[in-house]
C-alpha cells in the first residue's frame, strides 16, 4: 500500500503547516491535532508511557513543527494499548487513541513505519486472519504470530508458550482442530466484496485530498 | 418480570472452544435464570477489534461492524444488540457514533454493504451485557434468582479499560467505577472496593506483541489483588480475563513469582449464585481454578433456604 | 464651655457588673471625670438603655456622652447619636475579656477599668461636634482628560447618571488607540471571532450628548482648587485659553506603545516586514476587505510569526518588566485576521505563557480550531533576508534551538507604556535617566507635584487591593491603561467605576464630607495660624497634597482634598493643627487622665497608641478571643500613627508612664497604611526621639514602634507582655510624680 | 408576616461579599438608599475566608474592617442577613423583590457575650473553615462577623440545646420561635453580586480529593495558613497533623478543562504563587513548593510577584497537568504522576500535601437568577439586557481577582445610580 508520490514526499519546512495539513487530511481524527494545548496529561496517563519515545502531546507538537520523518518513523504510536485513559482525561477532549491509531496506520500506508514492529505485525496478522473467513481463527492467529519471524523463532516461541497452550487446551479454550477448519461466516464472498469496495472508496477519498 | 429479548453478538473469542468459551457458557446460564433471551445475529462477523487499525482504514473497520448491525436490523428488528466482549462493544459504539455523526461515512458504509446485499438503517443500539444487567434489569431484580450467596468470597473487581473508557457504563466514573463491586455485593460476596488496579490496562492486544511490557502491568494487577486479600479477580472483559489469567504462569516462570490468582467473569459469579453447577458456570474453563467458587458451586442448597 | 453638659453611662452587662465594681466606676466618673450626670444600666445597648440616653439628651440637654461598655467597634447601631459628642470606654473587650477572671487580677483589672473611664471622660470633654466644612464646592461637572475608550466611557456614563462632563483631548479626534484598531478581541459569547470596535457609534453618542462638551487639540495648562471647586485652565492649540469650573477629574490619558526600535534583535526598523501590533492594525485597516500584503514589496503573505512578550516581562532591566495583559489575546485576534481571510496562511504564535484568562480560553480554542499554531518558545532573534525573515527561537517543548524561515511578516507584541505625566518626587528639571522629560498632564498647582503620584512603572494605580480607586489626590481618578495595563473590555469597566468615584467626590465636596477611608467624617483640620512657624512640615507630609502654601509659606488647607488622617496634626511642632473631634487635646487629656501609681507600686503604666484601622481591631479581637495581656497597658486608638504628635510622647513620659508602644500598619514597598505614609512617618519621627529621651535621662526602650496587622490578635498580646517584661527589666520610670 | 418597604429610588444589592459591600457603599456614599441582602448570617463573603491577598500579602480583614466602618457610619444602607432573593418582578425603575429571611433564632438584644455558645453542646462542621473543623451550634461566624450577633443553627431549634442557649442568655436574645419571614422590597435597580464558589474538587477524580486526606483545595489551604483557621495558622496535613513542608500546588484544577470548567479562573496561578510564600514563611529554607502548571497567568503588574517567586529557591515550577495522584497508605505522602512537557520528563513526585488550585464557578448560575440577564457559557453574568435595571457585579460576572471584582462593583453602582436618578428626575418632574 501507499503510492510513490506519498513515499517521496520531501522534507517539509519547519513550523510551516504543510505536515499539519497533511495529517488533518489523511490521518483519522487528524484535524484534532491543532487543538492540543500541551498540558501533557495524556503523556502522564499512558499505560505504556515509559516506553514511548515521544508522548502523544509531544507528537502533536512535532507535527506542528513539521517533523514528518521523526513522527512517521517513530514506533511511539505503536505503543498504544487502546486503553483510552488519555482520551477521558484530555481537557481539550482530543480523541488521542484514534489519532495514534491513525498516525500508525498512515505511517504503515506510506511504508515508513518501523520494520519488525511487533504490534504492526500483530495488527496485520489479526486482520488478515479475521477477514479470511469473517471470524478469527485463534489457533492460526496465534501460530502465525509465533512464526512471523521465521520457522525457528516460531518453534522457540511455541515451545516457550506450550504450557499456556496446553493449559488452554485442557480448559477447552483452544481447539487444535481449528488448524484445519475454524469458525467462519457463511457469506464469506459477500464480506470480501464488501471489504474490497470499502478499501476502494477509502483510497478514492484519500486520493481526493491530494 | 417479562422476558427480555436481545440480538446477541457473541464475538469470536466466545465461540465454542474459543478462548472465552466459558464466558459464553456462564452468560447463557445467567440469562436463562434472568429470563433474558439472547438470539445470536445470524452469520455475524468479527468486529475487527481495536487492533486492526494498521491494516484496515477507518471506513473498512466501520463497514465490518456495520454488517453486523445491518444483519441484526434485518433478522431481529427492534432488538438492541448485546455484546459480551468489551472490545466488540466499544468498536460497535464507536462505529455507531461515527456513522451517526458523518453522513458521508454513512453513505460510504452503505455503498460497501450493498456488495453484501445489506443496508444499515442506524436503528439498532449497541449494548454491553453489563448495561443490560445494570440498566434493564437492575440490582434488585438480579437478586431474585439467587439460590445461594457467595458469602465470604473476597473478590477484586477488575473493570479494565474498554467497558469503562471512553464510554463506560451510565452513571459510573472513569477512575472508580463501582458496578462490579455492586454486582459482587448483590451476589453476597465481599467486594474489595479499595482495590486500586481496578481500571489499570492489562496491555490488551499488546500482550501478544509486547509481552514483557504487558506482563509488568498484569503482575501489578494480580499482586494488588493479593495485597487486598482477594481470593479471585472478577472482570467483564474476555481479553482482560485471558491476559490476566493465562500469563501468570509466564510471569512466575520468568520472574520467579508464585502468582495463581483465579480470574473469573461476573457472569460466572452470577451463574453460581443462581445455582448453576461448575459446568453451567463455565468453571471448568478456568486455567487457574477458583477453589472458593468451585466449593460454592458444589454446595447443595436445601430447598428450605431457597 | 458653659453650654457643655456631660453624662456618663456605665453598662454592667456582659459580666462587667460581676467583674468590676460599678460603684467605684461611677465614683471615678463623678469625682474625677466630673460628669454632670452618671448613670448605670444592666443592659445599656437594649432599647431601654438607649432610650434612657435619648431622654437625657432631650430632657436634660446632655451635649457630651461618655459610654463605658463594650468596644467602640461593637453595638454601633445602638450607640448612634449623630448630633452629640461621644466617647466610649472599652470595659468589655479592653478590660474584662483581656484580663484573667481571678481574685489576684481583680485589683489591676479594676484599675484598668477606672482609667478607661477617666480617659473616656477626659476625651469627651475635649471633643466638639464638627461644625462642618466652611469651604464647600458645588461644581457638579466632571472633567475627563483623554478622549479614548476610557475617557469616552467615563463621560458617557457620567452623563447617563445626569451629570455634565467636559472632555479635553489633546489630539484632533476622539477614539484613541481603539479608533486605530481594525477589530477588537472577542468580548462576548461565543468569544470566537474578532469584533467591531464600536468606536464610531461611541463618538457619535458623545457628540450628540447635550451633557457633554468636547474640546479637541487641547491640554490642561493649570488645575487649581479642590473637589467641588476645581478651576482648570484649558489651553487649545490654536492659542486660545479658557478656564472652567469642574467638581472632579477622571484622567484617562491612556498609553503609548513600547518603542519597538529598542528591540534591534528583532529587526524592527531593519525591514518593514517586522511590525508591532499597532503596525499590524494599521496594515489591516489599510487592507480593509483585501488580504494584508507584505509591506516591503506588496507580496502575498504566506507565513506570519507573532512574537509574544517582545520587550516585556524583561528581567534584564532594559525593557518593560511587567506584562501588559492584553497582548496574547491581541496576537490571537491578529492571527485570525489572516486565517479568516485565507486559511492557507501559516500563523505561528511563539509564547512563554499564554495569558488569556476567563473566557479568553474560548478565544484561544477558536484560534486553534482556525489553524493558528501556538508554540511555547523564546524568540532569540529575527534576521531579515530579502523580502522574508528568519525567526530563531528555542522551542521549550521540543527542547531545541530552531527557526522558522521564509516568514513574510513578523509581529512583535510590545506592551503598554502609561501616559502618566510627572511623578511625585520627580525633580523639577526632568528625571536624569529618562531620555524624554515627562510632561505634566494635569499641571496641578498642588504643593506636592503637578500630577497623580505613580505607583510603579509609571502607572497611577491605587496601592490597595480592596480599593482600586483609593486615589492619593482626592477627587482625581485615573481610568484605563494609565492606571494599569488593560484591554478595552476592562478599560470600559474601569472608566465606569472611575466616573462613579468622580461623581461621589463631587457629592462629598458638596456636603463637606470626607472621602474614603473616613467616609462621611465632617471634621476637618483647623489651624491656628497666629501660632504657625511656617515650618512646612504639614504641607510636605500631607499624603494627599491637601495643603498648599501661600506666598508667606503659611499652610493653606483645602478641606475637600483632605482625608482626615491627622498627619498634619502629628507633624506640627507647635501644635496649631487639630480636628474638632480629634485633637492634640482629646488624646493628650486621655494620657494625662490616667492615674500613674508611684514607682514603688510595681505597677508600671504602658501607653499604647494603636492605629484604628488595624492595630486597635487586633487588640479588640484579642479580647474577643479572651487572649490575656498585661493589665498595665492603656490603649488609645488613633486615626493613624501619622497623627501622633510628639507632645503626646513627652507628656506621657513626664506623667511617669514607663513605656510607650506605638502600633501602626506595615510600611515600606507593600505598605498597608491607609494614609500611605502615616506609620512610616511615625517610625521616622520616633527614631529621632532618642535624643529627647536621653535628655530626659530615660532609656531608649521606653518608646517602641511596631508594625501590627489586623490578624495579629494572638501576636499583639505577646508583644505587649514582652514589652512589659522589658519595662520590668529596665525598671520604673524615674519621672513619676513630677508632673 | 409580610412587610413592605422603600421606593423606586432604592438600589437592591444581592450578596454581601466584598463586591456587594462595595457596590452598596459606593452607591450609598453618593447619597443613594441601598438595601443589601446577604444569604449567610454575616457580611464579608469569601474574601473574609482568605488569609492574605496577592500580590501584597496584606490581610483581607483589613479592607473588611474599613468597609464595615464605612457601613456602620452610613445610614443609607439597610443590611438583611440570612436573606435570599427568591423572585424579582417589575421593570427597570420599579422592581419588587421577594426576600425570604431565614430565622437566626437570635434577636437584636444579642450583645455577642458568648454565653449561649458556652451553654450549647452540639457541634456542627464549621463552614467558615470549609468544614475542616467543628464549631458549636450557637456561634458567631468569625471574629470579623457583621452583624456582630450570634446565630443558632436550625438543627438545635426545638432541642434541649436550644433551650440551653435560651436559658443561658441574660438578655432575652434567643428566640426559638422565630419563623422564616418573607419581605417584599421595592427597588429601582438591582445589583446582583452573589460571587463565586469553588468547583467541586471531587469531580476531578484522578486527583482523589475526598478519597485522600492529604489532597485539599486552595481555599482550604487559606484556612490552614490563617491564624483564625482550624489549625491556628499551622500548615499541617489533615491525615496526621504532620508539618507539611513539601507541598504540591496543582494549577487548573477544574479550570481550562472541557470535562469541568471551560473557562480560566484567572486567580488560581496568583493564589498558588502567594501560597508558596506561606510555606516559605512558615518553614523558611525547609519549605518547598512545587507548582504544576500549563501557563502561569500572572497578568500585568502581578508579573512582579511571579518574578519574585521564580527567584525563590524553595519554589519549583513544572509545566505539566498532573495526570493523577495516589496517597501512600503508610507514609501518608501523596505521589503525583505526570510528565514535565518542557523536554518530556516523566515524574512520580512525592509530597506531604497536594493543594488543588480549584476553579471558580458562579455561586448562582445566571440561569437560576430570578431576573433576566445575559449569561455566558460558564453561567456568569455577561451583561444586562437592553432596558434592564438588573446588573451583575464582581465574580457573578466573571472569574475575577479582588481588585477587578471591586472595580466591577463600583461600575455596577454607577449603572444602578443611572437608573434610580432617572426615576428621581421623573418624580421631580411629576
């Protein structure tokens, strides 16, 4: 995904609003970024806060400062656990969780998101898994997670987690047979047509902003 | 009390032999006793959860959820949609709000739904099972089917994030929601109201991608429960339940702790209080069994006290 | 005085009767106080008790009352006899509540009460009922100096209240700065957009108002007189001059913008593309409906940077140290000029603290939603290059030195400098370091300088938080940015308040009443000129410039400028200045009335002269809290320590008092004295009394001054007891029994 | 009974705080007749509960004393306490206000001797210390109370305590049969000066006010520092009475927050700067204050005070909206979590006490005023309707510091005078 012109967007002038405009137009809820007043309550309220290189409030400032590369290549927004703590405390009512998701997705779309970002991979694997049949195949989902970094890594992961897998098995909360056939929707075809259409519209809309 | 009927959205994890299958079992037992009829939405699909953002655009995600709405409206007209999973419910609420607010988003969604021969009329309401209990049934009514009390059971109510923020249960607060405590007390158990990890995030889906970071959270959540003398943690969210329950062994293995705190669903507590046996309450689905709850479930209630 | 008939009333209620011998008190009042009539009552403040007094006033023709009961601060509704001289002996708070209820204490407590009765009797016999101000002024027209928003508001509001106003404006047109604005900042819901200034309508209203006369191109050549009878000479540029009678003055001379040329680091003057906020208003007005163009070449403006606090909040001592308050909202407004016309224009506001209080927060939010970028940072420099500039600054959030280049327009938020004339104490021939000699605005013919005294940084504000209009020149009130930095909304409010004070001053002058803080006081300083030595102390020390000097340098009192503090009375070495109800004698007599035991009695006597505004209430409340203090003190409230005349001190010492405590308000920069310098003057005067003491071969400790706050009800008893201990240490005064 | 007083030339002032007193006195000293109505038993309002004013650190009681003396000496002002305006009818120049007067159970005979207080046993939370301590149910509100007359709390009317008070009073001042009274007051103009109240801190949940004893509000802190206060002026913490030497001041507690108050309350920055100096004064070099802020709003001349405090080594400034507070169960210390946004530094700071610089909201929301006024989005009175004779004054009109509130009240006095003078001229004409 992500087309060449976007990829080759050259560095932007500092504090000129071009990157801010870009975010407003192309990032989910991006038009809220300008409303931040830099109080930092989001940064202090974040679950994985200590693991963020840049806090949300700082990212908003960086966007205004035109630090496009630093923002999009950062893995900070991939740390969002969707706990919405920042959202409910923000005195300006910014939908921070959605903006973080939006930025992450935009970075991914442009192909500038950090490689080997586990949460990004998780997201892709999950999505592909669930749209395949319309429902999540938890076994395949878990396995493909383990094996995303290659066979050996996968086996190591699988072994390390086998006790858990076994426990779930015992508790009848994991179904080995799902490897062959899991739950699925009847109208898979319809779902696929529907999603294809949705993506079509979406890229049309994004295109409209260029 | 008249029968209440809802269009039911179980969500992927609750399916047979899914990671939260025991949740579903207990919910069914609970609803039966409360005379609540749940009719699954025919051919429902995955909501996309809150993790699919990288792969799927906003519209695409809304479309996924809207399909479920459309199916519900079509097959179960006039019924509220009830979800048991926090993420499913939250996703649904977000989609509904967004589509109600944006006519373009609505038009685009229906354009896509057309491909699946569906149309979303924006009628159905998205509810969480807890909302049904608290708002439609009420604590007093919840007492009625009780045949035994959870007397003596010390229970930490772990609300987590997504049933609590950003929407939450009406009348509850973000920092200190009380509905789980009230539920526990209603069932005769001892609610550990001072439990301060009540709304701490367990890491959500990032338990998979960032295990170390998430397990730190989980450890706090469990240890605080121990500090308050909890015998078990109760939660309304399948992901919270799974994360907090199954990673304890991992944490023990890596950090040499001895965590073994049972994590159960509110519906399991209620199923037991309503006289359900271990199986009916989905207690056989525990990775860390709750001795206390098993005992109570096993207790035979003399008819007299009933 | 033959027509004087005195009466003493002793209340025995609230435990006074139980703790004290009323018979003894009555005897004191009768034998020593020489009261014609002495009555006791168990509940004097009751309707019965008050009726008893009223009857005596009517039937017995009593002219002078001495009420020995509770504190003068209590039961004022009951003991209200406006047409009678009255003194009050404080037996409750001042005696029984501040003394232990023990057998041992009985004797000293009774002595305390006896003395207060003696003092009350002595005081009232020296009091006269104020006859009223002979020097009334009846002019009821308000002079408004300055035709900006503040001045126009003052004139219009006064007119709406039915008063005539005379407006003098130095320029050729009304409206001041506001008339030079494109728009004003949002001042009402929804606080989202710049608003019309409304100056046009205001000018029209002013010009069509029959109550208001406007003189343009004019200045005040001379201001003579006092509230109610000011005579102002108005000089018109054309050369013509006229003299007008006015009753009060509102000075609304506004501000000048801080000279941006003093900010070379921001390239002001180096390129036309760097302007101050006033400059941008000019550009906006010129552009009108069209977009604002780049001054240097008329090019399109794509990027604007606003530099907040330019030459303000400066601790280097070079520029303005204060914040002008309005500039943040102004930059927000000006950024909107660009955003509203063309959202594609980039506007960045670089600030350290964004100061938009109240609903200004909505204005701020609105600017953000319009896309104005706000950056917490400190601008280090502006470099011109061609038709654009580079603005270098430290981004305090991203914590890095950075810059914005290709900026078409830079706007400097410089502040307000008050147009306040000559400060009190400024030497006649200009201030040395001031490059421009300050030009007087009012040209007051006052002994103490031609203009309103300035508080700080040239602003003529009041020093008091509770009393923003407590001027040091009665009847003259500053309004708008000359008083304090402010925006249009506040200036409008301020000018309305100032107009009221002007009206009030005229009504007071008309009735001969004192202005705040002794509002309503009908007494005034009376000088016995035949005794005057023309030493000028009174004219120099009067905090309100009420006293002029005639050609022979005799003091000339202007009663309606006077605030009745008595500083002149305290200053006078020959004691020729007094008030009818507060004089050298009313206090002197009390001091002498006290019975001073001999030096072997081990009963020292300590005189406490306490400021009636703060120290006396503190002592009073100490009593209410039952905070016990030495039984050897005798407290006399004074209007202000500034009114304490040295004779009282020497009298007290010669009478054999062992020590004197003077309790006044805090002085210095954050002075709390309601008469500005009273307590300070007192401590200066007392510092000089040392020699007198040594001449009298007395220890210097025998006179001490204290700064006491009204909240010191716990501290004051401590101070008293500590001082009593000091006296005990140095021993009894050797001067007893000589007087 | 229903008594009727006065004419259309009277000015009715609602609220006896510094704004109402100022409006009443300024009008009265212009020779106007004024009725001043106060809901509580004493005049003085909220400033009477402040220890000191910024930036001079002078004492509010000082100004109150002067205003009370002006009042005592001025017969143009009639004061009604324990009185509330419940309805206003009529039009500019001719209003009739219905005033409900609650029973004081003590009449004019009261000499404030205090016998009833000594006799009564029941105690009630002391509202003049924001409930930080208890007081007798027969009480004089505070040392500066005016009228200087005792009050019986309704809770003891008809109880033994009530009887105790009655029999203790030698002057027949205690009247337990007092009933609520209703007055009708006619006036030409009305000045609404009902002031402000602190925002409910418990609503700011992450800060744990009400949950943690050592999280208090700025108005409560004033009482702690005040010699008249519950601790006699000692700055100690509520949980254990330990000296609070290391104090956190949290700005924008409720203000500038769309989840709470959308406006900036203006005074809170200066209040915290001032209170940091209380700490300095009480504990010298040991006193440490940390001010957590978004923007320090020390407007105009107040900047001087900010600069002074900036130079105080005992005061630290952190640009941060504190995320949440937890109280350590063992030590009782409060731990503040958040991020210093100047360069992004995460903190978990421990303090003895956290003081929330609580926001201002109107005591009576404009919508609840029994007369039509123009309201702003926060419920303050933005202005008077065209042709109306009802004017706002002081903090009823906006979040103002004392100086600006008095300024606003003085202006309001003139607006009211304009109305009654017109009435007077009309009557002369007729």
